[in-house]
C-alpha cells in the first residue's frame, strides 16, 4: 500500500508534501505531483500538510478519483525507481490521465 495524489493537486502543486516527505518519494510532473509506490514508506507525513486535500491512503481514495491510484503507479513505468525526487527535479511529462484534463482553475 501507498499514498496517492489525486485530482485536487493538478495545476496546483503546492509542494508542502514534498518538503514534509522524509524519504523524498514525491516527484513533480508538469501539472501534478506523484508518489512513488515503491519508495513511499507509508509514514503519512504528506497527507495532513496538503492544502487542497489531494493525498489519500490508497484504500481511502474516493471513488471519483480511483483512477489516480493507477496513474500514480504508471507514471513511474518508464522512470523506474530513481531513489529520490530531488535529484531529478521537474519531470517534463505527466500521466495521460492528467494530460487529458482541461486546466484546473483554482
């Protein structure tokens, strides 16, 4: 199990979760952040600091955002497990689910 970042993060990317993560497993895509499922240690530190309440424990993702669980996993298919987000910085792509969304005005 792992934590998942869902739709409220799209086009927001506040990054408070990135600063809070003790294992540097939250990666930045063009429009959203993604939690690496193999690097996350399930500490939960990211969840309470998210200002838009976009982070959920995998089993608690609301039905309306269930596909974000798959998107968070598939985002890393080509990337593998780099062992830390800070050394990569911005990744110039997103999962197709995110790419297909219209701009999310806040």
